[in-house]
C-alpha cells in the first residue's frame, strides 16, 4: 500500500521515528498519528526546511520520494499564532506556482 511505501522510505521513517515499525493497516497509522493532542491545528508533521532532516524542501517536494509534494499546514515547522486556514491557502497557491513552472 502507498502509505506503507512512504513510511518505509528511510528519511520519512527516521524523521517520524518509525524506522522498522509495521502497522497492521493504514487505518492504524492514521489513528496513531492524527491526534492533535489538544485544541491546536496539527502542523509540523512534514516540516519544511533547507536541511536534510526536514521532510519537505523549500519547493514543497518530499525528500526521498520522487514526484510528491505537500501543500498543507503540515509543512509549517511550528504552529503560527493565528488560524491556519489562510496560511494553508497560500501554501497551496505557492505549490500550484511550483507545479506550473515545472
């Protein structure tokens, strides 16, 4: 399954602390990682940055997986002090610009 191949990618697995971890079903993975732990919007699960330890590069490409970009609040390295909707829309627009450029 796609999610298992993504988790198996060494960089993603190491970043998420899942190296060698196997989930019985995709639903198990989603249920185990989707909790926000409070009233905040979840961000930072695929943090963007210029270093190799960041999951997403500044052009929103997932490191270690060809042809995959992330365009949502998960790329924000830390939670912003505002609602994440407008920022997520800007991220989506920026990703569309990157895709249009090729």
